[in-house]
């Protein structure tokens, strides 16, 4: 369907939009959902995307829309809830996603017959959680300390016999002992007491044990108690400032240069914790995006709802009642000061986050945009790159890596055992693998990449082009040609050689992709072929004993294998013999 047909189809569908609340789903040419939104009046909101001018982000998103769907809801609040569920299900590219890293870390006591205490970011299991901890290292330190102090089990699966922890007095050893529920309850109550901020009693108990061990001349044990006490004192000091308040989440935000910076403070057990904020490109109204963020924060990313949520003045009329019932807009006093403090942190952090985001953009999507201009391709969203590997023509394999908007997409990586090619023939291997990959995508009616990157020169590119032509596919092919030293040198596109500045963001990105697919192919080859075959071949080379052999094996798979080989104390003849048996394509 050409662009005119698409516009006409969307124009007709816009006429059908109801003046009711609901959610809308924007789709790209492959039918993939790229944006989910909610609206008080669907007709007004959806039409607004296709008329008038917008910021760069929205314009880019709309340019990729080939179709849309909508779902009517009974109210705007229902639309808010449905929007969260749809985002959680489809992970649309242009929606707010928590870009800063992962979920908050928590400390967990498992709900098992023989419980254990551990650090986690997964809140989907039935267990007792403490947190969130803004500092992952601090959470891990606390878990490590608690595991030393309290003898809960340490093993993920209970073994058949006791381990060292039992002999150190750090585990009750349910593997050999029948532990009563009351005994575990007493321990978990103490941990609960400790994690709610009552550290003083535990320090007193440990000091008593330390003095007792010292009196018995058990100085090593006394020193261990002293180290634990010091760690507890440091952690309790680190635990941020004290406030007399219920468990509370405090949010603040600012808008700058087309971005929204959001900060969240948590108060747990009268202790205030700070976390580095979030940064998103503004798609619509910043305050509305901020409220959408609240929904995702709690219902998509499963952060537990506190007793109170403090916010600056925003419209939350459409928010899920589960959040709305906990929201307060303080006007004065300590709570108002805290909201101002969080907002001030959002202002303070926005420049840092913008710089970080811009650097990331330049290395990834920014480089992709430059590549689009050089290759004259309208949009490069997905790149799939291929490389082959074999040793002396045996166990030939190929590998493919996937990049989306300049970022690795490991879920899209694929491995291929070469089936139709004997010996070391890169051209025929590439023909086979390209045929297999894209005939399958075609048969399964799955999305094709926007660009295929081939690690190789004219022969490999032509073989790939022939394979695509037989499949009646027109996917741009880009060859990444190496120099005589096996280093990335220039591009081959539509029979033309393209030489780039080797310090440019484009070249560095393509080189990274090429290195990644080479690494992946080599690692797969070694899994298939094994080191034993190579090791036995080394035994046949005169003058290579066990030590040199081990050094050679340690660099097996290195991208610059030949260069690394020179660093080992080998003669030129030995290096030549090794390179004869190790010759990755």
C-alpha cells in the first residue's frame, strides 16, 4: 500500500471515531503497535495527531503510522487502566518506558517452609518484601549482613548434606535437621524488626557476643562480630535522613528542551531515600505524561503502592482509584517542603540526564539517522548482521545479530549450522544462510529488517543479493569490508565503495555491530567444534608444550587472534602453523 492509499485509509477511519472515552493503538507498516494512548474523547485526540504541526518526536511517530485501532471504555479512568495493561502487553516504542535502568531493588524473605533472605528486583513471587532500596549496593550489603547474623538457609535448592554455612553457624541446615516453624518465625521477626530501622538492639546483641568471644580468647570470631557491627553502623548512617511520616512516595517533575525529568523519593520506616530520576521525550502535555508515568510506575513495573503519594498540582481526575485514594497535594508544612525538594532535584538532574541521553542518542539512533542519509534509506529501525566461521573448513557455522535503533537486541540473535556447503566457502555459506533466514520470515509472515549488514566484500554481498532476489525480497544490503589486517575498512553499498571517517559515530556503530556478530559466530563455532579439536592439533606443532598451548587456547575466539598470538613467545614458524589450523572467516 503506497503513502496515498495509507493517508486515505486513515482519513476514512478518522471519520468513524466516536466521541467517547477510550484507548487508541497506533501501528506501523508491519502491524506492530508503536504507541498506545488514552483519551477522554477519542475523536478529538486521535484526529489531533494528523492535523497541525507537532514536535519532532510526535512528527516522527506519526510518520510511521500506517493504521490505528481504538477501544471504547466506560470512563476516562477505565481508559487509564486499560492503557496501562496495553502498554504492559505490547511495550510500544513511543510510550513512556522506565529508561533509567531496572526496577527498584528489594530485600525479600521467601514464603517457603525453610525461608531464605535475598536481594531481588522481581516482585511477582509470594513473599515479604522490604524496600525499595535506591542503592542496589546498599541492599546487597544489608542482605549479606543479615545472612551472617541470622541462620536462614542460603542454598536456592536444599542439598542432601550440610555445607560450610552450617559449620560457621550461619545456617540451621534444613538439609539434615527438622526446623520447627516457631524457630523460623522468631528469626524472621528479628529480621523484620531490623529492616524497619531498629538496628540498635542488634548492635547491642552483637557487642555482647563479641565480648563473650574475646573473653574466651576466640579473637577471630570476636573480630568478625566487630566487622559486622561496623558495617551495621555504616549502613544505618547511610540510610538517609529521618522524617516522621507514613510510608510515602514523593514525586516531582520539570519540563525542559522537549524532555520531562521526573524524580521519586521514597520514605520507608521513617527514612527518606532518593533515587536518580527518569527522563522521557515529551509526546503530549508534560503534566499528562507525568500522570501516565504514575500509572506505569505502579501497575506496569509493579512498584508497591505506599500509604501516601505526594504530588505537585496536576490533574488526576482520570487516575485509577487505587492510586487516587492515596494522592495528596500538600499546600504547606513539611510535606510541601518535601515536594519542593523533589522538584528541585528534578531540575538539578535534568541537565545531567539530558547529556547522558544525548550521548546515548549520538552513539545509537543519531548514528542511524546519519546512516539513513548516506544510504538514502527512509528509515532504518532494525539491522540484522551476518558473519561466518570455520576452522580448516570444518564445522562451518554462521551467526546473525540484531540491532534496533542502534542498540543490541539479543532476543533477535540467531545461529546457523551450515548444511549445504562443504569446506570454507564464505560466498556459498552466505547464500545459504540468507536464504534460510528470510524464506522463513517470509513463510511466517514476519517483519523484515530495514537493513542487512554483511561481514564481507563483493562476493558475499552479491550472493546475499541473489538469495533475496530469488525470494522476491528487496531489503537493502550493506557490506562491511575489512583491510588486509582484518580491520573494518569501508562499506560496500549498491556496488559503490563508501569510505567513512573511522572516528565518526556511524563507523564506530557499524564496527561495533561487525565485532559483535564476529564474536557471536566465533563463540557458536567453538561451542560446536570444541576446543579439544584445536588443542589436539596444537600438540602436533613442534616446540609447543603445555604452557604455550594453554596461552594459545586462552586467546581462542579473540577478534584480533593473529595480533594476540604475536604477544606469546612463539617462533614465526609456530605462529604460521597455528594460523593454518585456526582460520576463522
